[in-house]
C-alpha cells in the first residue's frame, strides 16, 4: 500500500463527519475556532518540515514538528479539569500499550512471521483492539493511541539498540496511527452494538417470561 493512503482516507472521513453533524460525537469539547487553529498550526508545522531528535542517546528517533504540535495539544487536553479522574488510568493504559507496540515492532523488524495482514500493521491493530477494551471514548482513544505510537516507537528503537530508525511523523507512521484509531473506533462500535443487542434480548426474554406467567 502507498504510504500515506490510509491517513488521507481517514482524514477525508473525519472532514465528512464533521461537515454532516457528527462533531458532538467526534470532538465535543472543541469549538470551530479551536479546530481551525489546530489544523492551521499542524499544516504550518508540516510545511516547515522540521525534524527533532528528542533523545540524545537515540539519534535514530526523530519526531516531525506536526507530531510535536499534536502531542502538545493532546497534553493540554488531558491536563483539563474535566479529565482529572482519568489521568492516572489513561497513563497506565498508555504505558502498557506502548510496551506492547514497541515490543511487537521490534520483533517484526527482525523476524516478520505470523502476521495478520502486513508485518507493520500488527502493532496498531493489536493496540487498537486493546485500547477499545480500556476505553470506548473516542477522545481518550485518540490521545492514548497517539502517545502509545510515539512512546512505542522510542521503545522499539531502544530495544534494537539504535539499529532501527524511527521517523515519528512520516507517512508510514501516520498510517499506523490512523489504523490504530480506526481499529479502536470499530471495536468500540462493536462493543456498543453488542451491549444494546444483549439489553434488547434481555428485555424481550423478561417480557416473554412475564407474559407466560
């Protein structure tokens, strides 16, 4: 698959959903000015093409300026008062998912066997499925998987002793992040539909039992 294809595809879906009235479900806490400001900042950072090496001991890890902007926005969102009761739980989830992401990425760098679709998709697919188990809130999923993919990339580079270059912000990295979000959202929808189906079935069964009595 062409690198960046999945990112463009998911971005178009998000734009269509926002334009058709799904904003309360996708970004309920963000106003239109905040969304436009964030999009403009990300666009400028992407146009500038600034790459940053955050860890001196791991020169193989580089982060694009656009990803740094999204990380700052995610951190500010998590620091809000509305999320005070979820910070510790989300932090633990991010750390666990990041270890899984980095370990699997490092494993498939050396021995790409027993993969589902593509070796590079195993980490985002598995972490996306686990993330929807930890939380079904799309806002928490997006932030948790963002930090998971970044920290997981650093862990993968550390496990490979710097022999594997991690470019956080490349087209392939964005594809992995978008795949993880799509998997988490689909998993959350399936969990919701399953709960609703079981609830309807339970009410129907109780009604049938009551009618027989």
